[in-house]
C-alpha cells in the first residue's frame, strides 16, 4: 500500500469526478438534513442511521432505506413494515438508534458514535457530519494497495492498525494535491478516488 497508488487513481479522475468527490459528503449531509427536518429527528441520529445501513448497500438505496426506516419509526410502524438492502443485524442496530431514553431524549452524538461501533461505520458517520478524517472501505483499501480484491474477501477485514495506516496514507497523499489552490481533505480525496475507481471498474 502506497501513496503513489492512491495518487495514480486520483490522476485518472476527470474534472467531473473531482467535483463530484469534493461535494460528495456535503451532499450526503444535505440528504440527511432533509430527513432530519422532515421527521423532526436530530441530524446526528439520521446520519447514524444512514451510516449503520451503509454496509454492502448502494448509496441511493442507502438513503431510501434510511428514509423508510425513520418514517416507519416516527409513524409508529414496526421494523418489519419495510425492507433494507443491508444485513439484518445492521437494520436492528439502526432501528435501536431511533429509540428514546426514559427521559424522552435521543442519544447524543458521542453515544451515537459508540453505538455504531465498527471503525468504517464510525468514520463514515463522522465524515458526513463534517469530521476531517477518512473512511476506509473495501474500495479505499483496494485503491491504496493497487489491487482489486472482492469485497467479501478476507483481505477486506481491516484491523485497527491497518485502518489507521490506510487513513494516514490518504492524509499524506492529500499534501500532493491541489484543487482551487488548496490541498484536498482526506475524505475528499477518498471520495474522488472512489468515484474514479467505480468508473474504471464499472462498479454500480
């Protein structure tokens, strides 16, 4: 895994892919804000639900799933009244995030991050909320290693040290980028390389 591998994919990005990558997390926040306002649910809870439902889920479907879940909860429907395109355990954990405590309050942001568990899901939630870091999923891992490994492969099970090392590589790579006169943030570079990688390998 090298900075050069990340930059190699970045250099293949079209102007449109750079633009789309830079605004990707801002757009995700906008989608989450819309749901937060529509259903009167705290933004960090909505983002937590989105993040929890994200594993192995297409992004557009991810947003639909989150909307369906929050709508069902607010309307007093059951967890079985809608379907999601991720693992049943993620559905259950996301649903639990919409519960109120004995005082009628939602969990706070710190509690939300803890409840999410899983370094990738925690990072994803944080990046949507504006935390300056980098989400390492299977694609980000493959980009850094310069190889395409299936997302169900054992190699995709990233340990804590490897996760931190991969994040550090993206931070390092950012120092060698310039867009509109500034270096990219790590999550922007990750998003740009992701949309570029997806196009190169025809990933839907």
